[in-house]
C-alpha cells in the first residue's frame, strides 16, 4: 500500500499546462524566426551570402612612360621585389613553420619576433616594424589566403636567392610590384614631379574611378600631376568566387584587363636641360666663391623655340630628388624641403612671382613707340636723375617732388630710342612711361602699359601644362585702391615703366615677351607636350604650334576687353582698334641687337660668333629674407639679375632667359649664363647635324 501511494503523481495539472504552453511558445518563436529568415528576409540573406561568396579583385595597371623629345626616358616603371607569406600555404606543423621563419630571418635580416600588432601599433605593409611571426599571425586572422608583406623593395639578387630556395620555404614568395623611377632625378624633378598616396580628401574621387587607396599612387607635382588622367590608365577587375577562408575558387565572369596609361613625349631636350643646370650652378658657385659667402642661392634658366612655343629646357635651382619619393614620401626629407627658404619644391620658372626690372622695358618700348609717345629718331635728354612732382590725382595742389635716378650715375646725355633700349637707360624709360614736361608731353601711362604687357605674354594667359602656374601682376588704379587703400600715383607709373613697383612676373612670362618680339609680334602658346602615344607606340596626339595672337594683326583692345582682364582702365570707346605696327617690332629688335653690339651685353658677347639680340635687367627687391638679413636699405636695395636673349638675330630659333636670385647686376651675372647656354645650344645642334650628315 505504501509503495503504491508513493507512485501517485503529485504535480499539479496547472503546472503541466503552463509548461506545455511554454514549450509550444518556444516552438512558435523558433518557427516564426525561421519563417522570417527563410521567407521574409530571404532576399537579404541571399544577397549577403552572395556578397561573402563573390569577391572583386582590382588589377593594377601600368602608368604611362614619359620621354624627352629625343626619346630619352624621364619617368618609367621598374620592378620592386617584396617578400610575402601566404599564411594558408604554410605547413601544419608548428616546428616546420618556425624553421621556415628562422631560415627566412637569416636571409632578409628581419627578426622572427618583434612588436605585437595592436591598435596602437598597427601593421602597415612595408612601413611598420613587426617580426615575421607577428605579421603572419595578423594575416592568418584577417585573410589567410591573402599574402602579407614581410619586407619590401629588396634587391634583385636577394629576391632571386629566395626564389631559388622556394622548395625549403613553402608559403614564402616574391611579389613583384611596379614603382616609379626617374632616370634624370633632380635634373628634371621640377618638370616631371613625383607620385604619392591618395589623400583622404581625394579618396572618394579616386574610388569612383576604380583606384585603390593605400596601393595606387597619383601625381603630386609637375607633369605627373597635370597629366594624371592620361598617365594613370585604368585598373582591371576580376569577379571571383571565394570560400569561407577567402581562397579564390574560380572566375565568375571573364576578367577585365587593365588599360595601361598613355605615354608622353615632352619638348624638353635632356642635353640642353643638363647644360642649363650645369652653367647656372657653376656661375652661382663661382660668384659665391668670389664674394666669400653665399649671396646667390637660387636661379632659373628657360629656353624655348620662339616660332613654336616648345620649351627646350626649364631649370629651377635648387631642385629636389624625386626618386626619394618613389615608394614612400620620407617625412624627414619632405620637412627638410618644406623648411628650406629657397623653396626647392617650387618650380620657380612658372610658380615664382618676381620684380621684372629692366627686362620689362621691352613692354614700355613697344607701347611708347606704337602709341606715338616718342619717335625712333627723337632725341631725349637722359641725365643721371630727374625730379618729378608726384600726384595722386590730376588736380592735386601740393604734389610731392620725387627723384628718379638712372643706373648710370653719369647719365647718358642725349639718346634716341635704339640706344635708350640698348643701354637700358632708366631716365629714358621713366619719361616714356610717365611723360616729362614739354619733352615728352604725354607718357604711355599705366593703363596702356598694362595692355601692351598682356599682349606680350604677361598676366593670366597663356598657360602651360604644369600645375601651380602663377599669373604675376600687372597693376592698375582699381587694383591699388582695393589692395593698397590709396589712389594710383604718377610716381607708380614711372616705377612701373622700368618693371619695378607693383609689377611682378614669372620668368616664363618675361621670356615670352622677348620671344614674341623675336617672332615678329606673334605670341606662341608655350608648351612642354610633344606627343601622346599609347602603349603600342601609336600616336594619339601630336604637337601643333598654337599661336595665341599676333599683335601686329589682332586688335589689342579686343583681346583684353574681357572679364578676366584686370579692371580699372577703360577700353577705347571710339571703335578704334589698336594693333602694333610691324616697324615698331623691327625697332625693338634693333635695340635688342644693339644691346649686344654696343650696349649692356657687349662685354659678355664680345667674342661670340653668334648673332644675338638681348636685354638685361637688374631688379630691386625687398622680401622677408632680405629683411631678415637687414639688406633692405632705402636707396640701396638688393637686386636680382636677369638677362634674356634670342638667336640667330636674323632668323630666331632659340630664346632663353636666366634669372639669379640676389644676383646683383643682370649683365655680369645672368648675361654669362645666357651666353654659355646659347653656345651650348649651337654646339649640340652642330653635333646633331654632323651625325645626320656624316
């Protein structure tokens, strides 16, 4: 009886019912979730599964090659060898793995264990410092079938040794990566530029164009930057199926092959580039040795064909070594360049705005003669100085007397147009620009001076295929009121007439003014681009000379009556259209020729058997560097040296300009550079002719 009583169910029915309901509820929840996953959310999960199963592999392309006009390589792609390990391909045995690490460490001098990978010390291929084991562990936990880089850019011999020992190093391989190489290095760095990583600010822009941040590089300066879209080509793509570990199983669609970038042939002649740099640096060094201190530390030489606008040489000194930027941009080197007051990363030929000085007198000469301010035969008195009543308005009652002195302390006496230009008389050009008493009743004036300056290549056009090209400044009354807070004065016009005061220009602009005169008044668009070719050598685009305008046939007022021109000066309202008379260009050419025969350049070209025409310039300046050295002494400012010239005089084929920062007198410092360069040019030309006609 007692045993039967103990077997009686003591659990209340209500509890059993509650438990049953709970079980049923759980099943309903699971069934509901299952229904949601397999029916309601089916498409989303299928898409995620496909995304995990399908992967896109971006295939890098080859960047275009850059040549000079003679086919010499200025920028190319060379192989760089990286040691990589694919974690999934290592043996299963830990002892064997350690033996592989030991052998590899001895061959490439990378420790087996060094610095754990962490958020504070992340793994960055080729840059961060970690041991072989730590790098492999990182790769195994992220993507075991993706190779991780152990060390980058090893020499070819070491790479081949590791390749030969591949049987003893399973999982270890050589990755060949294309990197940029610049055979001419610093000689052409300011023209060619360099590459760098895609910045955060531009990341989305390049992602939209199928670039890969942290792998692909883009142009940072020079031609590499300006022609980025042409040189870069297009990356290819593989759409593949992968397993859960990331191993590629098969291609799902035919791969899209990369499209190589286009090749560029520049107008630069490397031989002339080398000659220009050597001459410039040698002259600067010799003058610094003579003075016993570093007075001159930077300069520019540019040469072009005035008939076509082709840039044959463009040297900006000092430069930088762009090969040091090939794989990464070293922070210490970049900071060193950035802190250098000479600004070596700036292409001073097109990016530096400088007082032009007397080379600007070519503008005043053309304008004054063409506007009838003087005649070629008119004799003007050129004493050592003149005193002018400077006015800020036409009706000013109390003008301030101001002296305007000539560089020749003895003055030039009576002088005509050709000799005034040949000897670069300041007083002569003061009178042409601002007028003087009854002798020159009406000077050219700042407004007309600006028109002729822009006609000869100053201002914001024409452009050239380089980044960071500056416009210089041809000022006018409106500009001064806005930027200086006062009216334009008659004294400003006198100073501007000799290329001083507010006038600033790039060396290329100064050269264009001389080249336009050499080319009988036709301004050609300057260019460094010769040809664009595809990777098979087919010409996509070939250089065609591009005339900007001919000032002897095209009206100057029409050319400059547009919103981009500086304001402040009214265009002629009479309908009259001004062009430059051809005889005016002839007279300016004659004055430049006489500068070589009987003027400021006579001593430098005394024994040169080349018919040369030229113009010198000695430009006063006072910048922050001169101020720091207490050189800005009123009445005795430091000066830059300029000289521009072209040859042969009868049929010009080369125009050149030399500029030396703090060089002093243009004729004695920049003049020899121009002379030596012209001699080198005609010597190279004679050698080429002899080679073609033995």
